[in-house]
C-alpha cells in the first residue's frame, strides 16, 4: 500500500497508474441541499485534492445524480466518477446506465458497479444469460464505462462474484466494529488483493445500527456514526491503515470534512493502536456479520 500526496488529501493507486484521493465524495452529500450548496461542496473538495466521486441512482430517487451532475460539470475531466446500478438484469441495467449518464451530464463513467450485492440469488441473476453482467461488458466495450466493480453487503456473495466475474475493484464495509465483533470485511479485502482488484471502503466511521426509537442525529446515515470526533478519527485511521485505496465517509458534510482533515494529516495506526481500538468495540453490535 503506497500513499502519495497531491494537494491536501493524499492519493493512492487504484490501477493502471490512476491515483485516487483516499477520501471519496459520496453523492448523498449533495442531497437535501440546494444546488448552490452542492456546487460549493464539490468545488471545496476539488480544492482539497479530492478526485474520487461515487454516486448511485437510488440515492434520494435520483437527486444525488442530478445535483452532482451539475456540480461536477466544470471538473468532469479531472475526476474519477463511479456510479452503480441496483438492477440485476441486462435490460434494466442498460436503462439505468443510460439514465445515470444523462443525469450526471457525462458520456462515460470511470467505474460502474453492481450496487449492494447481498445474496447468492443476486449473484446468479447478475451472471445469468441476459443478466446485468452482459450490460457491463457491452458498456465497457462501447466506451461507456472504463472499469467494472461492485459494492457488497455480504462476504459470501462478494467472494462468489469476485471468483466468477473479472471485476477491477470492490467497494465494501470495512470498520473496526465489524471486523472485531462481526467477523466481516477482512475476507473480502484478502480475496480482492489476491485477485488484483482495487479495494475501497464503506462505513469506516460507523459504530452500530440505530436502536429502535433512537433519535437519528444524522438523518442521511442509516447507521450510527461514532459519537465522538476522536473515535470517528480513530475509526477512519483504522480503515485507512488497511490495504485499501480509499474510503467514503457518511453523507453529512460535517463528518465528511472531519474525514478530509483526518486524511490530510494521516498517519497509519500501528498494530498496538489497532488492537486497542478493537478492544473498545467489545459489546457493540456491528452493522454486518459473517459466521465464523
């Protein structure tokens, strides 16, 4: 894992010489904000060295794509734009790809991903005749997408898809609570490394699911971020200390700015620091589990 600094946020190798900011801009950041605010979020991020942007059509029913498309238009040739589809059939994936390209005002995506792959049934659907994998391969051949990948919510499904389909990268939850309390994440990391796929992380600053009836301090996060800024910083440092390319923080700008600040002065955690943090997770309920 090598890290180079270009601008205030360090960058790491994705593949083929492409360097990505170790903090990615999640499209949910611009949702529930006016366009002027969304434009500012993007321009400030560009100024800080962020060049990795990730979005999906399901984020607020297309709002993220529409607003990010406008905000990114002046910078499109300077950034690595990743999008996703939740469709598992070829026709549905093609229609969603075309709509996303239109909304995001671009003629191609740098990375196109199967979104939130969770079950083996989904893997089978994606890979079956007239499955979404056919659309992905055709889109790459046509120059509509450069790289292919997926985001994962299951270890079993992620490993199966990596074994069966030549993905360039995988985006998956990797967090100190899930690793220590849920046995989740390291399996995907290691298999991706073995296959040569780049690794990008989700949920680095998370702790647990929201409790029933608990007030959601962060409305755009379906999970509970660490309560203290210090724990969020340590949690992100833990994830960035693993052999990954980048991490995407929660979709709240104050948490995203914290992540940028942590990344700008990033120092890897040593093994003792990592173990101390893992010990702090004792008794917490992870967002994802994998049977031991």
